[in-house]
C-alpha cells in the first residue's frame, strides 16, 4: 500500500522547491474548499464557528512545535536552541509590527475594536474615508495566512518530506474552518456569498502558494538560515493563535467548545505527526 508521503513524492517529485509549490497549492485549495462551504452551509452558528476555529488553533499550536521548533533545534541547528528561538522572536516581532499597519482581523471580522488595534487613518498613508473596508479586510486576512504558507515551504525546503507532509496536511485541514469563518464574516458584512466564497480561495492562493515556494527556495539557497526560518514561521503562527484566533473564539460565550476544539486539533496534529512522520 502506497503511503501518503510516497504518493506526494510521486506527484511532486524530489525537488524541494517543487514540493513547496505543490504543498502551497494543497493548502490553498483546502482554504478554497472551506470558503466555498457557505454555498451549502448557509448559516453556521457562532458556536460551530468558534469550535471550528478552536480546532484550527489546536492544529497550528501543535504543528509549530512538532514540525518546526523541535526539528529545527534537534536536526538543523545541532541541538543549539538559539537560532530557532531567535527566529521565533523575529516572527513574533514581524507580526506585531505588521499589526501596527494593518487593522486586527478581530476588528474586521466582528466590528469590535480592540484598544491596541491599528488606526488606518494614522498608520496607513491613505485617507481612511477613501480606503475601502474590503481592502483592509483583505490585508488583515492576508497577513493572517502568511505564516502558514511560509511554514509549509520551509518544511519542504528542509528536505524532510516525512515531516513536511504532515505539516502540509495539518495546515490544509485547519484552513477549512478558517476559510469558512472568514467567508461567513464577509457575508455578514454585506459581501456577496458566491463572489466572496470564490475570492477567498483565490486570495489564499495568491498569498500561500508564493510564500511556500519562497520558503523552500530560501532555505535551499541559504541552508544555514533553515533553523532561523523554521523558528520565524513557528513564531508567526504562535502569534496568530494567541493574538487573533483565541481571542476571537472567546468573545461570544463559547469558550468551552472553543477549548475542546483546540484540544481536538492538538490531538489530530500529533496523530498526523506520529503516523506519517
């Protein structure tokens, strides 16, 4: 019986950059699948969405450690944690500073402004009255998805396909509820259901596919950067979990279902990592 890893290699070949490209296409396609669910699941409850987003957070949380931080330390920096931890800090700082320029996805999804949310009129060199809300929405969600594409690319660029494939599957699976949640928020804001379901998938592809290729290419060209890149991707993912997903799932009284979803996501990622890796 052909394993999933063997099947992936048959499709993508052995070139890490091509593998990164295929991995980016896979996670972008699953994001499109999630965004398109609004065509058939027209009115998901807040409870269901919070549980699904908690599940996505759990997968990302486990993946950051099992597929990026731990391999980065044990396999690619000779047991020295400093390069990976430096990358984690850089990833966190990058997302934190980016949030100064781009409004928090939380505000754009819910309309509830956080005290530390970016003020477009102050931090974006455009007149806020003329800056379409949909553009801000696209920017925020694009920023949210950047770490995922980068993480997949860096994982394949490392050359460890058996570790990269579970990460790709995990991020792809968590992209399904994430894509659905973003589509529902956009529809609630008045955007057309069918248009946005398609557009959300294209948006994810525009961001995640090139970043997956970039991540794989970067660590191939500059191999010593691999532990830093793995830490950067992990830090950015952890920032998104703590700063966006968890607060979003704990604002409507569904904390317990969101927490259970997170635990289930951790279990799914650990199972994928052990069974495939």
